[in-house]
């Protein structure tokens, strides 16, 4: 990899300037220093520009949407403005480990692929653990991978800028947007897994999004959009997971919907068998990958 290769880091942000400062610091600390950083402010009410300006680093470019819409709009704005050959995605509340850009740039050249995703350190506010990504199996579709035991977090995404421009993020999705992008990217381009964790995802207690109506609409749209690409076990696993989450968060409308979808998709007598098969498949992956 030519050391002069420019990497563009895109950080969508909405409020929470302290989190953004931590994310920017993690990019500044990279062993690969030839980067530009596009901080895309999605209509924040808090002062985000001053955080960017405080670093006094010309590599940091501040962009702003005057109206708050969603992170996908901000991501696409960044993708349209990058100058680098490669793009590294980073969410404002997460961090890169120091060798993230260097390792990604070396691997994408070595493997001759179009994009890379991978594992992460997960911090819940008290302790840190590793959540591993496994490579896709031969002929395995990304949709099945993601809806069973696969892990493809957005801050681990690294791809050729031209490929990202061709796919773009679905600006109408407020939930499962990372699944949607990954499925469409993997369908057209060579998207590979690097199992070594090079990012840190901050999942603090209570930080998980609630199932609001707009998220619920996005869930249904996501499934309808990719239903033909999802196997029966993976689809049932998704419906089962969402039904469980709806129950835990007290959303009866969502719970009833996913309960009904489970019955229509697999039938009462098949659900246990299908879920068991997914657990066995997951165990197989843990042993061999």
C-alpha cells in the first residue's frame, strides 16, 4: 500500500459533543496519519463545530445539515464529499484502536477486496468484552449471516470510496440501516471479514434504542426489502428476537406483529426446531472459525 494513500474517515454526529471529541481523538492517534476526517453534523442543537475547531487540525472538515433527519443522510453527505481512495466509517460514540486504519489499508490491498468489516471491543460502561465477527461461509448470503450469528458493526466498515458511492445508505431507514447497507454492498462487491478487533463500540446501559413507531416501520420495510434473500431459519430468528425485544420494552403492537409473523412464517410446531438449528449452526461456527 502506497503510504501516500489518503483515507477518508466519516463521522456522522447528532449532539453529544463529548462523545465526538473522544471519537476524533481516536482518529488523531492513528498510526496511519494520511487521512481526512469528515464530521457531518446532522442538525445538532449542541455546538459541534467548536469541538472540531478545538483540535486545530486541517484534516478535520466540518459539514452540517441544517435539519436533523438521520445518520444515513449524514453518511451519504460525507461519502459524496470525500477525497480519499478509501473510506472508514466511525460513529460519533465509538472509537478506533490505534492500528485500525493501517491494518485495514494493508488488508484491503493484500486481499484485493472492495471492503472489510470485523470484530469489536464492546464497552457497556462497566466492563469490556470482545464480540467476534466470523468470515461468511461459502455461498452464505450476508442477510442470513446478519440475522443469525454474524456481526458487522458500522464503525468496522472500510471500503473503496467508489464502491461506497455506488451503494450509499438508505435514507428512509431508521433501523437495520447497517444490515441493509451490508447486504447490498456484499451482493455487489467483495466484502470480507477481518476477525481481529480494531474498534471499540460503546454500548452503555440504557443506551439501546427503543422500539418507536418510526423504528418499527423501518424494521418492516427492511424485511420486505430483503425477504427474498433471507432463509427461513434466519427470518424466524429475526422475528423471534424482535418479539422478545418488544416484550422486554413493553411494546404490545410490535409484539403482536412479530408473534403473528412467526406463526405465518414457520408455524407453531416448527419454531422450536428452527431456532434449535440456528443454535447448532452458531455452535458450528464457534468451533471452526
